[in-house]
C-alpha cells in the first residue's frame, strides 16, 4: 500500500503544472514505408539468428541477412511500427528492421521528442484505432488515421521520466515472462519423462475401451451468446477459447456432464481440456470420463496433452482442421498401476499450477504486474485536452 501511495505521489509531483502541446503524428514524426515482400519470400529468406527482422501482421516476422533486401528498405532508427491490418496494434523496436509495405512506421529526428514516450501513449489508444479498423471487412487502418491523430507533448524531461517509470514495469514483467517460459520448458520435459513407457512395461489400451465418450448439446453460437450470463454456474464449451456461462435450466439435463472429464476440441485448433465441474459442449465436440476405479482421468488427460501434435497432424489433412471420434476412440495409451497414475498427477498438478494457473504461480504474478503497469501508464498519460 505504501509503495503504491509513494508512486502516486511521485507521479502527481511529476505532472503538477505540466503544460502539453497537442500535435498530429504526421507533423511530429517521420513516417517510413516498408519493403515489397510476400509471405512466401519471407518464409524462403528466413534464417534463425539472422540479424535483420522483417515484420508482418500480428506476431509474424522473418529474420534475414542485411543483403537479402534493399538497403533503402532498412530502417535503423528506434521506431514505432504500425500493424495496420488484422489485429491493429503498435510495436516499439530499436534495432535495424523492415516491414511489409502495407504497414508503416514512425521515428523522430527531433531531440525534444522521446519516441518511446509516443509509443507508450499510442498503446493506450489502440482500441481507438481498432474501432476505426473494424468498419472494414478486413480490419485495417490507413496512414491518415495515424498521421492526423493528435498526441500530447510535455517537456522532454517529463517524457523521459514517464518512459523510465514505464520501462521499469515492462522490465519486471519481461523478467517474470522469461522465468515462466523457462518453467514451462522444464514442465514439458518432466511431463514427457514421467509419461514415457516401454511397450512391455505397462498395459496399453484404446481410449474407447477404458473411457465413456459423451455427446454435447445441439446449440448454435448465436444461442450460446443469447443465453450467456456472467457468473452463471454451467460452462458450455465451443471451439478454441470460446464458451458460454449459463444456468442449469437453460439446456436439457441430458446434455449436462457432471463427471471430471477430458473435453476434445475437435475442430480448428485441436486440443484437450480437463474440466471437473458440471459442463456441456457443442455437439460437434465430445468428451471422455471414467467410471473405472483403476483409471485416474487426469492421468489420461496429461498423457493426451503430450500427443496433441499427433491429433493436429491428423486434422491438418482436412480443409478445416478436424478429427473424428474414431481418431481418439482407437488411440492407445499406457495404463500403469493406479498408484503410479496418482503420483504422476500429483507431480504434474504442482508443475501445472506454477506454470499455467491464473490464480497462483507465475501467471498470476504476471497478470498482477500487467494490471499495475496499465494503471500507472493510464495515470501518467492522461493529459486533459482543452
């Protein structure tokens, strides 16, 4: 509490009596074009550990050598990259780079402008640009949308202090994220070691023999949206991360599963999810549970998580990636003794909490840091426009 109060007092002191001038980006910064390059060329030229980064939309990029593209298309200034299509967002980059020519970037030669301050301000306005882009069939913005956008410019001292404070928060989050990445690698290694069995070491059985497969509810996406209520007790799963929360009387009792289960997300991104509260799911998906006292369903889930790539490869042969019930029913898994299953689950539960849980471990800490960063960022950059 004292740290937060001290930080708020420091910010209040920094911003006390600050005068800002509002200027459009196009007059304040230098806009640069990208390089004419296709996605297939980027893939062809990409070399791991090459020094020059070429940005495309979203998280897509290629690493290339300096002589792979024209020198005129290489930007060597610390810049704000405008990702103008699909997911519209801003990225700061301070090493040599280029980007596809439907995107653009900004840098400054004015010593009274801290380009990273401008970046931090623009990050608070991403939703504004996403709303502009959403009016198009493919979400996108044009150069006038950013060129004409006005931002507040305080003194260089205030800009620099704002950047210093926000850099401290982002460095802490980056440190935690790097730690989380290392933990996840460690988790995957131990999970694979624990779940590796020789053919003759244990009994191997098909999922369809040892588990009960259940169907889902006949429900449309629009119906799910219609009956969704925040904090309702029953979760209905759709593909990917999509779900609805509904009341128990919103769907037939026969479509409600009350057993701890493995949900098979069988279309799009093919993956498995474990769930131990009452639930349902769309009827193109299915789930498994066990009534056999010698089977720990969570052990089966952990084993299947190591085989997701196998099922994704099966699904990739279809135009819309998908698998069918025989693909999982006939899949054979190792069944050690119940005591070994329980011990594996106990160990992996601890690792899973540390690496994936949003209520404990590093993910929770990162989420809290991110909220803290956004709170102070908004406090620092909330200049009233007269």
